[in-house]
């Protein structure tokens, strides 16, 4: 009778570790996706703030942009470590780029790459528009009112 009932033990020994591994992998991937979306949102906001920054000259605007970039909070990210973050401003064009990496907790999960690290990067571009130009364009679109 005991030999006939032993198949539950074998099933539990195979199914439970596999199901726990799958759940941990999914949680890791959800955090990866959350951090990726958060990075894209933050870079978009930085680019928008840079495009709207006001100042007397380009040096003052560049200082404001650098302070905005330094105040960028990296503590909100769950699994990512930032490897680089760069902001350029040339002839009214603002470009923000960042890259980060995720180190897998278990090397066995990383079936798609030879390294145990997944990289991600994002970049945004925006054009600075002077308030006078914006108002003139708005008046053209609305018919001068």
C-alpha cells in the first residue's frame, strides 16, 4: 500500500521547485519591466524640464539642467543599477540618454544571453522653444486670437 501512494512525493519533489522557480522568475521580470518603464518616464520628464528651462544665457540653463540631472532619484528603482546618464544641449536640441543593468539573481534563469546581466537603455530628444515663438505659433493656429 505504501508503494502505491509514493507517487505524490515524486510529483511534489518535481512540481514544487519548478513552480517556485517560475514564480520567482516572473517576479524578477515584473520588476525589470517596472524599472524600464520608470526610467523612460523619468528621462521623458527630464527632457521636458530641460526644454522648458528658463535662463539669461546658455550657461545658466546648462547649470539648471545639470542640477536637475543630479537630483534624479535612483533610489526608486528596485533591481537596476545605472551605468551611465548623459544630457547634451546643442543648438536648442536637448538629448537625454541613460543605460542601466540588471544582474540576475540566479545564472540559470538567463537562458537568452551568455552573460548574467541584462542591459537596457533609453533616450529622449526635445527642442527648446522660446516663449515668444510658442505664442506666435499658437496665434497662427487659432487664427490670431
